[in-house]
């Protein structure tokens, strides 16, 4: 048994030896592989390194350009299982242990993956091979021009030009080296240049207000110069206009000059504004940069206005975006100073409505047609009045002018001041009305719904508010009474009844100047001119205070009148004596 076991063990070792020979892996190769594992990283560590680089998404191997310090991962799967973490050398090469060295610098990742896979497969034909970019490299780029912080920046191969410009913080004027040969008013010593602290302003606002975002120059290490156009990149999602950075890039940011180099886009676009001009701009491009068309756009009616060179005259041409898209009409090139107006289709409003509040069965908004609806019809649709409705105090409010939703309401106040000849109280009421922007519509609810007077059945308009007041079955007594407040309504009773219920007149009351304020119209009436109704208000005024200044004014006015009378009498007597 022991002899057979030894023989079996020998056969296994022999089979293992054959397997190694078949895999073309010598003892020396294995020793090299073991030594190379010192430079390997675990899968967990590899994932940690990838996570430290925020990226837009997965890298496209057809577009990614390799360079020094890119970290590659070469793995073999099968009879021979190996994992290598390999940085690209400063010379731009990739050294794969037991396989060889290949040049990868300034080459596309997809081409390098194919070449490396083919080389490893020649060495290990029975294993599957994967070649992967494990971690993008970082490098130095230069920023200059209209920025607050020109100089060198650390960037990665997964970052775009825009990120470095934002880090450079745009400013109003191009950055230059300067000194300040000013003299201090206190000690006469020159002010040091490094003591100058520019005012802090919002860097994001600066970036888009003062620096060019459409005519940025990107100078590659091979001297190729590209134009970076950030707004066009967001409009088209074309990487050409906001490319990924490469080693040694130089970014030159000019100053934005909209006055002489702008194109105005307004009308039915999502972001109407004046945009920076870039060489080669056309009509469709600029509408895309303005964030596209509104749903209400009339695509067959886009007007391009251009100043005739050397004159103050303008020429207008109309274009159809649909015809341009079909190739029927040419997409015109633009020039600085052009104006694009995108017209809107007139879409009829469909959500006309009025709002009911107060004592109706169903409060809320009610749809009406464009031509409106009658007051009685809307009340009927709302289920009619509740048992607590007070028709004499109900009213309709109407917005005076839709323009006030757009234009500053102070303009109306300025316009009305030109004819201002009102007293203090009238002025206050007048200008409050202007500010509120709603006025009462003349309608008598009692005549319409109780007396069936069809002349009161007004036509409602969009956004009208119908308020049906509540009947509290009381009369409000205010002013100079002992106990001001609500008194229960009693049919047919006069003001004296309600004043008595409120505790009677106070000492300072002026009984002869009592006013009845009608609940609905808020009209002030004499007690003899109206019948008190539920909801009305009784106002008892106060005797004016007569201090020394009051009596002095009375005496002064009396003396002036007496002097005038004496003077007139003397003149009459003198005239008669002359006769």
C-alpha cells in the first residue's frame, strides 16, 4: 500500500510538471511573478483610488488619451492567474512584467488595450487577459487672461476646461502685473502693491459677466490651438467645445465685450439675453445657446435684424426654423450686433375663471367662457346662497389692469400725481386703490336676487372675485358711546335704539353729527336719509378739542373780519361824502 501511494504521488507531481510546461511558465517566471506582486494592489484598494476622482461617467476608451502617471491594471484569468498594477512611466511607456515594454503616451486607451492584450496573449495563450485604466492621471495646466488667479493648476484627464476657468475666478479686467505708486496721507510712505485688496464679488457672476465663455483659446503642447465655447457645449453636448484636459495645456481667457461683440436673442426662447458672438455662429446655433424655444413659439416666424454697414439703417429678414431644418431655407450666418426675435403663436387662453368666497353653498374657483358668464349663473352653479348670506353687503371685485402684473405699480402713482389736487384723506384712499389694483363692480345683489332686476345681472370677467357677506344679525355701534360694539339687529328701529343699547352717548359725543355707514357700499349717510339694516355701522363722532390755539385762531379770524367790515363801512361813508 505504501509503495502504491508513493507511485500515485509521483504521477501527480509528473502531471503537475507537464501542466507547467504546457503553460510555458518556468520556475524563473514564477519567481518573477511573485516578486512583481509587491507592486500589485488589491481590488478594494483599486476601487478606493477610482472613487477619489469625481467623473461625469464611464471613460470612453476611444477618446481617452493616455499619459505619464495613468495607472493601468493588467489581469490574467485561467490556468495562469496574475494581477498587475502598472503606472505609465514618465517616458510614456507601460512595462508589463514577463511580457515587455510598450509605448502608450499620447495614444488612445482603446488602441493601447488592444496592443497590450495581444502581447500578453502571446506570452500566456491559454489565459484570458483584461487591460483596464484603473486611475486617471493628474498633471499641470496653465491659466492666463481675464482671471483673478493666473498660473498653474493641477488637473486630471477626466476634467474639462470649464473647471479650471471656474477655479481661476473671472474678474472684470484682465490680470496684469502692476504697482501702486501712491502716497499714504498719514505717513507719506509708498503703499506696497501687495497690500491692495480687491473687493470681493461673486465669482460665478463674474465668470459669466466679464470673461469670455465662447472665445477661449486652448493651446495644446503640440501647438494646436482650439476654441472653447462653453455655452455651445451645453447647447450641443459636443465635447469639441469643452474638451477634456491634457498634459501641459494652456488656457487663455479673453475679456467679454458684449457692446461690440454681442448678439441679442429675445422673444419666445427660454433664456432671452445678449450673448457673446463667436466666429461661425448661425441662427440655429444661437437659438440653441438661448436654451431653445418655448412651447408657444411660432417656428415659421423668426426675424433677424441687422444694421447695414456704414449706415444707421436696419434690414429685417424672416426665417422659418422648419424650412431651415428641412434644407429648404439656408441657415444664415450671424455677425456682431445682430438681433434675433423669435415670435410667439397667439394661443387663446382657456382657463378663464372667477372665485366665489363667503356665504355660498360651494366656495372656490369656477370656470367661465372667454365671453364671460352672468353673476346669477355663477351663483346658481355654486348651489346658491346659504341661510347666513347678507346680500346688501355683498360685492364683486375686479382687477383693474393686467398690465399691473408686469409693470411696476409705482408708474401709475407717478402718472396720477400730475393731476393731484386732493386733500389728505382723499389722497390716501386714491393711492391705496391704485396700489391694491382691484375695484368694486357696481351691482345690487338685493335687487338682482330678491327683486329679480335683470339690469343688475352683470357679465363677469376673468379673475373676478365674488364675495357674499355673512349676516351677523347685528349693527356695529362705534365712537363716543359707553359700550362700543355689536348690538343685535331689530327690524325698523332707529339709531337712538342702538345707541341706547350701547350704553348711551358719552360726554364728548356730538349727537347732531351721527352717521350711518352702509355695509355694502360703505356710504356715510344721515340717519334721516336711510333705514338701518343688519350689518350697518353707526358712528358717533367726538367733540373737537378746543385749546388755547383754537380760541386764539377764532379771535384772530374774528378780528380780521371785524377790521374788514369797518374798512368797508369807512369806504362807503367816504364815497357818500364825496357826492
